[in-house]
C-alpha cells in the first residue's frame, strides 16, 4: 500500500492559523512587524516562516510553504510575502474591520465552527 502525502490547501492552512489565533488571542502582526524595518508590508519568505513559528503556531513545513506562496507578491523579483494582507485575513476571525465606515453592516458575534460551544459543559475525566 502506497501512501500519498496530501498537500494542504491555502484555506485549510489559514483556518488552522485562525483557530489558534482566535483561541489564544494572538496578535499575529506583531510577530512579523519587527522583520519589516521600512514598514512596507513585505518580508522574505524565511522571515514569514520564522514569524509563524515564533507565534507558536504548530504548522508543518508544507503548510508554511503554501501560506508563503499564497501571499507572495508576484511582481516582486525577491518574491517577498505580503504579511499585512495575511494578517488582515487571519484577524478577520475576530470581526469585521473598519466598521466605523459602514456602521449598519451586520456583525456575527462569534465565528462558526472555530470554538466548541459545549466546551464549558464537558466534565474533565
């Protein structure tokens, strides 16, 4: 029997990051901003992977590579990662941003599927 390694999709990796960030209330942008000395919003792929590791996210090398390639700037000859776009996407789990511009937009109170609603009712054994 031959096992084939499944390559994670970008959405699977982002949901995994969002789950950890939401549960532990991690400010993911702080782990990348020190690498960006000029505050241009882009860092190298190795710096991006280091930031993910420093944040305490338990991601495989394949998941990190998929995320780095997904948020990579194709017009950049160094193929740097746009970490600000990544952080906005991940932080969207906390709620909608810039609600002051659209105050009548409906807001969901908690993300569906990220947290077990019965987690406090379970009795530890």
